[in-house]
C-alpha cells in the first residue's frame, strides 16, 4: 500500500484493508485462516476510519458500522478457534474448529470488495494543520484512558474496550510508519505486545466460562486461574512501558509527520 502521509492516504489504506479482507474470504480455502486474516484487515480499516472521523463524520460512521457488521458475522468461527488454542495452552481439550460455516462467505467477500470502493471515495473535509499529529494524540489518549480504566478493575467489558483502543492506536502507527518522526512514541512493538497479552486474557476468560458450564475438574480451573494471574501481571508491566509518554508529548513528537 502507498505510504500514508496525509488524510486521503489513510482513506486509501482503509480501502486497501477492506479490499484485502474481501479477497481473502472469497479465495482462501481454509476458512479458519481466511476469517482470522480478514478480521485483522477489517480491524485495521476501522481503526483508520476512526482517525478520519473528524473529516467526514456521517460517511465514516456509516462505513464503520458496515465493517462492524461484517466483523460480527465472522466472529463465531474466530472465537471457536481461539477457544481451542486457549484450551491447549492450559492442557484442556478443545472442542475442535469446523471448516464449515453457515455464512455465505463468498457473498460477504464480494460485498467487502464493493465497500472498499466507497471508502476510497470518502468525501473528506480539508484536513487542518498537523492533522496526523492530532489524530495520533487522540488515538493514544483514548488507548491510555481505556487501559487505565481496565487496570482499575480488571473487568471483561473494560478489557474489550481497552483492546479496541490499543489496536486503533497501533494500526494508525503502522499506517504512518513511513512518515514516523524518529524516536516518536508510542512504540508499535510495545502496543502490539500489550494487545496480545490482553487478548490472551480474553481467550482464557472464554475458556473458563466454557469449562465452568461443563463442570470441569478443579485442577484445570486452578491452572486457568494461575495463568490468569501471570497474564495480569504481564499486562501491568507492558502497559507501563507502552503508555510512558503523555498525550501532549505524543502530539509534539508527531507534529512534523
């Protein structure tokens, strides 16, 4: 994809991710792989759309809602696979992921490719001065605030929200990598590590819920609880590193992007 240096480039990148998601779903014979990779592209497209929202509120809101609907349609197969992975990590047996799907994946993939054309033509207002720096500051502040909310209570809903905001910030950094000022925070690697750790907690929580319904042996539940504690500690350490800068410092670092 073309390096993003201005708002229009972000729209083009969002369209590119949407198009890639559609092509994967249509052409990849392995449904699990196709859904996993397509959802990653959809998440990146939605993150970039959120950064563009100040320039086209109604259009961006509409396209983001459509992408959210596509992602929700694909979620059950992804969750089943993640549950199997979490089960294997703690020595429990997985339920097995089916390659089949009740969805018409080909039709969904074609619809995503059509939507990519609409996203590429978003009617964006003229971007204000230092738009990229302001967009990065907003994304970072939202991620930092959401993470702090999660750390205050370690509850499921704040975990989900924090992961989304962290991914938004990470995907924006990745899209702007070619114009990133040297040494500018936040660091993509640290945000990615934090997001992956929090994702592992989410998958572990899903596994605990399933095993609880199945009246699993106590030793399996104890193993899950111990792993949960280790992950929470790792998340706290990773978050302290990822959010070491202030939002103002982030904006100052990116103002020449």
